């Protein structure tokens, strides 16, 4: 407890190394202008149109909304399934985060890249993978029903497919873990990797059990990253759409699903707007609580380079620990991906063929919307590159300012940066249509809107991965630099930036992922003629016929490959100066 | 430090690149110089390069397409951009959304001379704000191999679906989230009437009907003929069996799936095109509508969108011999659909899901 008190005192000194006020205001203006133009303004426009079409608040359409038990039930389901999914994701991914932080083993980077791929996959494609594994006629059922002894089969109830997960809560939760596992693994694992293992070792030397050393030493240090990552997972599950709609089936609805139904299918804008406001309100409330909590848990950290903290597993127990975690990751995350790739290679004839891949570059019907696969890859990469650039730049500025802002302003601003993640995509998409209609912001049908909208979703990731690290930078380091005569700019450049390098990479990976997977409002706006890989996948899924489905799977496999290569390329930066210090 | 500098430089450059050159926004209001016609449409729209090139050669204009989601999402965006239209023309309003489009008052009347060739039963707007382009029937498809293997008879009418031997065989789309789902619900209202459709759906529910959010997850996720799913009957289109042959790379010479064409079992969707109010390119937009209704474009429709051209002069491709046409599709007027859609969906949800 002593260290914590000391930390509080020292953190107060961060103000010593503050910027000239004018420059600080200018820096604030950059991310705030971005949010104002591409988040608040569109949102305000669609809310005004929905709730006050004649300039006056018209709430008649909302009467009865609050009293309808259906919406109360929807809100309740949205909240508890998100909380439960987050808890399950934590339980599944935390041991792996530890293994990734503390041990070196062969194939680690590749495995880490593979576990991030689920994040970008379209729900339709994931549903196909799950069906081929866990469906009525899926592998698991086939294996269980192939038990040789007929009496045993009958006894266990395996004479008919024992696993039937179509449209159940179980498959919703499973899919949420599948999608968000990587957030915990990367954010917590990345932070953990830089924690000084000697602290825990010291506790052990002093007689603490491994469990107690973890509970009383590591966990408190880990808490900022742990809570930040859980928060992101929660928000993703809170606004879950495709998983609920497609895997969960018609009996489950989150607020996001209901907003979509009201806005798109029923065109009932007032109700959609009211539900959006409720959703944003929940996000804001959660964020305010989190910001208060975070203020209390931040401690100055002794961060260490990864080469020092990670080593090869030595004892048999350690090898088992690594082995079990790696096996679990492969079963949960990699096997479904492989089953997709396998299906894209099987054309119904015996053996495998690349027929569907070859077909991708043939414009058999001379369609005007045909896109050669390489062009789709290029388009996706252009948008992803722009998103990474924008999100990192804005995220660095925002996180750095927020870390210095301990007062009321910081408590208010921090939640604001997270709001886009908890905002219905269709609401924002419709907001763009209404708001961005006039020059100079006439972006409704411009390709520029795509990376801008992706950045809104990517920004919270960058800010959340950076903040715990920036806040944890030991004030002594900065003070030492100051005493030696460095300017604030130079302190930032030579002290802060190298230390946050690892967190910056985590942010970059997520920004890249968000854009490749086409998250956010762009799904709901008119698309310019620059089709990306997900757009092409949807085009194939839109018509019957084996070739179309095969090509959708082939394109999905390409998307997975591009994604994995992208991650490995981004991770290469680690070997530069930036990731290590 | 060099690497750091480089990394940062790349960041800044990327940012500059993403903010830098902005493509010229909005169609140019001046009729001189190179002109662009913007067509807003749904994601299922498709056409041949040559056909579009022919229009561009005839008019000297460039055609740009804005795909904007499914029919509902695209139409809603068109309505939201009323006053500052995103495009000159909108294609893809169907008869289930017809009244919403007309009431929103986003289309300008235009009586194309080609309308004389189009059967009058497809025309729903006497003021010609929306002109019919194509039609297709939402029907039940069944997996022929499945029924053959089990030695069972596939359903022929809607009533067959409630028989005990059909238990657990049908997958339908949720009318609240899917266009074919809504069409099938409307078909059942048309066939069984206001008094009978809820009983029919209650029987389907007891017969273990499976409901999915959209066509994709029904067809690619649950339909036994196209996926690992175990449902041999699905709500799809009457042309789907023909598409299965066409997209099989010669594997099938006749469809692996069949249609249930019994009386009132199908619902006819008609798709329309209209000129958006406030377009600065009214003359081009008129030419585009004439072009869409002309045999050149109409003959291009079947293989790209798997629906029937509205203009009977258009010749059908060979594979459309497998695209059956129901003799008696359910008939429900757009006004009826618009007035009752929400009530029907609510009643359906109450009956089937609760």
C-alpha cells in the first residue's frame, strides 16, 4: 500500500512537465475537431431529424417506449450477455496472455497473428465455419456419432446428433469469445510482457505462494490494462449485431439489433434515435465509472524490455502450461479458420483444387462490378493504411493529453473518446447521409469517408492501449530528462515514445483489423466504387450457386492471409528501436 | 532514432494521403462538359460492362453506381437525402416498399415512351414516378436429393407444410429483418386471408419451423442443398434452381432444387426505377430510364439479377427454362402492405417466436 501512496504523490508532479497552454489547446483541438465533425455533428443531425423534424421536440412517437416491457427486456439482455461474454473471454484468454508474456516458444508470433484473424471475419463466414464444425452435420457430431459401440452410442444419446447449437445462447457466447479473445491476449499480454518479473520473484523469495504473489503483486500492476481490455470487449459485446442476428437467431435481440430493425426495416426513426440515445447513455455511464476507477488503480510501473521478461519454458510444469494453452487456442481459434480454408479448396470433386481461387479473377458475366482479387486487396490495404495512420496520430495525441489531464476535464474527455465504440453503426451511418451533404464536408459518397469512419472505431483501441502505459511511465524518468535540460517535446520523443512503442503496435494492429474487417458506419452508407475484400465477399454471398459460395470462401481465405501477413509485418517494427527500449 | 523517425514520417504521410486529394463531390450542375449520371441502388444490382458502355457511348456521359445496402437501407438513405439527393436515379424500390417511397415524395414523374411495351399489370403508379423494371417470385425451394433419398414427396402447396411428415424441414427468413421473409409472410396473408394466416403460422411453429435473420443465413447456413444445414425446404426465389444450374460449372444439367408453385404459395416482387427529385441531370436520368426499359438492358437482367425482365420483348437466356413462373402468385396491393406491414410482422413475431 505504501508504493501506491507514493505513486499518488508523484503523479501529481506530471504537471511539472506540462506544455505551454496555447500549444496544449491547439493539440486538444486536433482530436476534438475530428470527433466533432465525424461523430457529434452527424449524430446530432440524425437525432434532430428523428426527434424534432419540425424544429420542435416531437416525442409522441416515443410514448409507450419506456413502458414497453420488450425494450426493458432487450436492454437487460444486452447488458447481461455482454457482461457474461466479457467474463468468459477473460477466463479463456488470461492464461494465454500470461503464457505469451512470460514464455518464448516456437511459432509464437504466427500463433498470435492467427488468433487475431477472427476479429476481421464476417459473421456469415464465421457462421459457416461454426456450422461445419458444430452444426447438425458438422465434424464434432460426426465424430461423436462414429463411436464404434452401438450400445455406448445409444447410452450417451449419440445415435442422433448430440450437439445442436443453432440459435442458442451458447453459440452467441462462444462466438463472442472467438471474436474478442485477441483483445485480451494482445492488450493484457502486451502490457504484461513489459512488467518486471523480478517483483513477483521477490515476493516468492519472501515466502509468498505463486497464487499470492500473483494476487498481491502482479494483479494490481496488471489491473489498468486488464480493465481497459475488458472494457473494450464489453463494448463490442454490448453493441453486438451480426452474432446475435445470425448465430443467435430471431429470439435474441440487443439494442443494436433493435435499432437496426427500427431504422432500416421499419424506418421508425424516432424510436431508433431514442434507443441509440439509451445505448450511448449506457456507454457514457460505464465510461465515467471506469475513468473514476482507473484514477485509483494507476500505479507507476517499472517497465522492462521483453527480452528480459520472457524465456523458454524450463520445468515440466511450465511446458505443460504452455502446451495446454497453445492447444486450447488452436482448438478454439485456429481450427474454425482452417475449416474455412479447407472448404474453399474443396469443390465437391474428390481432392482439393484451386478452382474457386482461379474463378475469382475471371469476369465470366462481364459484370460491371467485377473486381480482380488483387484490386480488392489493394483497396482494403489503402483504407487500412489510412486508418492506421489516422488512428495512431489522433490516438497518440489524445492519450498523451488525457494522461496529463487528471482533473475534471480529463474525467469528462476520456469517456468522450470511447463513445463511438458504443454507438449504433446504422445511426451514425444515417447521420452521415443527413449531415455530410454540403461542401466542404460533402463526403457522403466519397472514399475518404471510409477511413474516417473506421478511425472512429479504431481510436478507442489506440487510446486504451496507450493510456495505461503512458500513465505508468515512472515520473522519475521524465524528471531526470528535464533536469538534464530536455524540452517537453524532447522528453516526449525520447522518454515517452520509446516506452509506449509496444502499446502503439497493439493499437496499430487493432486499427488495421478494424479497417480490414469493415467495422462501423461505412456498412450503412453508400459505398464509392472502391470495393474492398469484405464487399466482394458479400457480393458472392448474395446469389445462389456453388461457385458463388466457393468464391466467397476463397475471398475470405485471402482476407485471412492478407490479415495475418499484415500483422506479422506490423510486428516486425518490434525489432526496431521502438518496441524495445 | 532513425527508425523511429522513419516510422513517424510514414504515419504523417499516411495521414496526409488520407486527407489530401478529395475526389470531386456531387454531380456537376452544368450540362456542358463531361457529365456523370449517378444511379443509387441496392447491393444486389448488377449489369454487364458492355451494356453500360453502350449507354455511355450513346449519351457521352459516365454512369456511376452507388450501392447502398439492402433495399430497405438504400431506400431509407434516398429518403434521408431528400433535398440534397445523393444520385440522379434510384433503382430497386420493390412493391413491399412502394408506398414508403411514394409517400416520402422523393421521385419526379416521368412517363417513358417505352412504358407502352410493358404489361400494365406491372405498373402500380398512374403518375409514373416509379416505372417497373423487373419482377421475380419469392417461392419455397426444396432439396430434390433429400426427398429422393428419404423416398418422400416434396410439398406442393402451403398447406402441405403443416403436415406431420414435414416437421422440422422448413427454414424461413424473419419478415422483420428480411425482404424475402416479408414477401413470404405477405403471400401467406394473401392465401389464407386476415383470419387464417396466424393459424397457419401457429401450425408451422408447432411443426418446428426454423427462422433466420436473412436469406444468406437461411440458404448458405441451413438449407441442406447448399450448406451443412439440415433443412430441405427454404424460402428463396423461383429462379434459384436455375441459378444453381448456371453457377454449377456444368455439374448440374438440371436443377438440384425444386419450386413449390401451388396456388398462392409465391409472392411476386416487382422492382421499380425513378428519377430523384432535385436532380440537375433530368435529361440524362430520363434517357437512363428509357434505356433500362429497352430490350438491350432488359435482356441483360436475367443472368445478372436472376429476375424476369418487365419488357416482354426481351429474350430470356436458355438457363431460364428452369426458372418456373407460378401461375397464381399471391396478390396483395402495395397500399395493403404498407398499411399493415407492422401489424402483420408484430402478429407474426407474437405467433412464431413467443
